[in-house]
């Protein structure tokens, strides 16, 4: 792996020199973006920079072959190149993320007669995100949705640091036009960017971290020692925590990208206001759900053919979506719950059920699935369910203030964005000095109201 990476680096240098003679300012800007991204990723662990470079080089080189063969009318050869890239990306993801999981399970099936050695590799941060982006690039090239990106442009796209480690999953069709033309720094939407960053920090530092320390961590670490009321409130608390945590990171990523002149797609749209599981997945982690739809569900057959085929496709898509999040049976069960619920929704006749009932059922299916997503193991998830089903008793953790916060966060899911948009428009109209002062004041308030210490973002583990 090291030799292709070094060879690619040398080739990169030649391209830099050639571009320097023709478009120096554009080249400097792209080199700066790529360099900043490598520095950002390497700060965590510089060794994995080579892994990222390999993903960039291999997918770009294969992408050029796909386009070359398509133009030459060799569609089957182009398809073979696409499959090669996908297999390579899945192998990269599989070795680092899933090898030990399947090795342990296979050893258990064999009953210890053939122990499979474990690699115990460190999971590279963000590997699930940049491999999915790489696969979407080669697939879209094969579908002729996009044109090949220049090598430096593709390197900027796949390594772009604001969303590199935890999304959103941005497609080449969305990023390529923005990379091609250097953004005008005089036209950066700084007010909107500051607003998004502050909103994201508030969700993460104040809401998510506080809920984790106030009830969620205690409940999930030892559910048997807490009342059924506390455990139930803890499950609700985790539903709000993971939303505040992940949508908070997304807000920050979109805001930072805006400061650099890039527009990212929306990744969350008040998901807990959904009246069905189908609607929930159009509002939650939108870039992942649309990726699974376009590159997995539809190629499997989607809702074409028999109803049973549709149900099968839903189950496969959601189970694999669960496995994408992590290599444990809990994530598989989480995906299975969503897949079954989506299938059952399609089976049921369209009845005029009251919206409040539809919302109640949808929200509690989501919360039920979150138990398996959050618990450390299957037995821990079952302990949480047993604790909820135990006789009710007075709780020590679920204070009136905590319940008020959770209720307010749920109610906020149904409110329009008008107030938030008013603040954004006000910031956009101000001079940069006023925007900076407002941003600094917001940071001070967030630090003041946030708890001691801040837990890492939940989606960093994926």
C-alpha cells in the first residue's frame, strides 16, 4: 500500500507543477484546502493519512478508467472497473471495521475448533463516511451522472475536513462544481455560518453533553439500579441526546464549510416531528438515508415487482444500514427494527389515523430502536427493557427540570424555523466586526451554560 501512495504523491507533485503554470491562484487555493484537510486528519493519527491517500488515489485512478471505457463503448469493462473500486472500498472498510467482529462470530460457530486470529486494528475516524463518498463517485461516473474530476479536485472532495470525520455524506455532483470555481471570499455567508456553528455548539455542549451526564450514561451503564421511570426518561433523553449531538456536529460542519465558500446539503429536518418511519428517514441523517436509497435500495429493486420483494429490499437496506454504524449485533437489530417497521407500514392500509397517534407510535418505535443503538451489548439492551417493564417507583434522576428540557426539545421539533431564520438574516446584514462580536458572545454563553468537560461526538466512532 505504501508504494502506490508514494507513487501517487510524486504524480501529484507533477500535476501541481503543470497546473501552477496555468492557474496559479486556483491551484494555491486547492492545495491549501487539501493540505488543511490532511493536517486536520493527521492530527488525530498521522499514520491513517496514508489510508486516506490510498482511498483518494485508487478511486480517482479507477474513475478515469471507467470514464475512458464508457467513451470507448466498452461498457462491460467500465462496469468491471466500477466493481473493482467498490470491492476495494468495501475491503478497506471491512478489514478495519468488521474483520474482528466476523472472526469472533465465525470462531463461535466453529466451536473453538478453528480459532481465527484477531487483528485488533484501530478504527480510523470517518472511514465509513469517506468510503461511502468514494463509492458514490465511481458509481455516479458509471451512471454518467457526473464527469471525472481532476485529481486535485477529487482529493479536496474526499478529504474535505469539515465533514471528513462524521459527515454529512456529500456527493461529487454537489461538491465538484463548487471546487471547480474558487469561492469569492467577499461573498461568504459568514452570518449564516456563525449562526449554524453557534447552534451546533449549543446542541452539543449544552444539550447533548448535559443529558449524557445528567441521566443517559447512568441509566445505560446500570439500568437495574434505577427506577423504571428513570430508565424510561433515560431512553427519551438518549433520543434527544443523539439528535442534539449529531445534528449539532452537522450544523458545525455546514457552518465551517460555508466560511470556506461551500454549500453542504441539509442533513436533519426536525426528525422527531415525523408521522411515520418513512417520513422519519426523510428527516434523519438525510444524506445517509438518500445514499442507501440510491445506491442500495433502488439497485436491489426498490419497490418494483412484488410486495414481498419490496419488504425484502427494505430489510436488507436497513440491516446493512445498521451494520454500517458498527460491528455489533445491536446495530444489526437496530436496523432490523427499522426495516420491519418500514415493511409493516407498507402492509397496513391507508387509514385516516389521527396525526397524534401516528406521531406517538413512530416516536416510540424510534426510541425502542435507540435502546439497542446505545446499549453496549445485547444483554445490556435487554436489561434496559426489563428495567422499563419493572413495577413503577419514584425516580431519583428524572427531575422536573430534566423532564421540562426533554419536553421543550420535543416541542421545538414542531416549531417553524422562523425565529432561527430571523437571527440568521440579522447576522447576515451586520458588518463582519459585529458578526465577530456576536459570535464571541455566543461562545462565552455556551461555555458558561455547558457542563464540565465535553464528551466526544457520538458519530466519531462510525
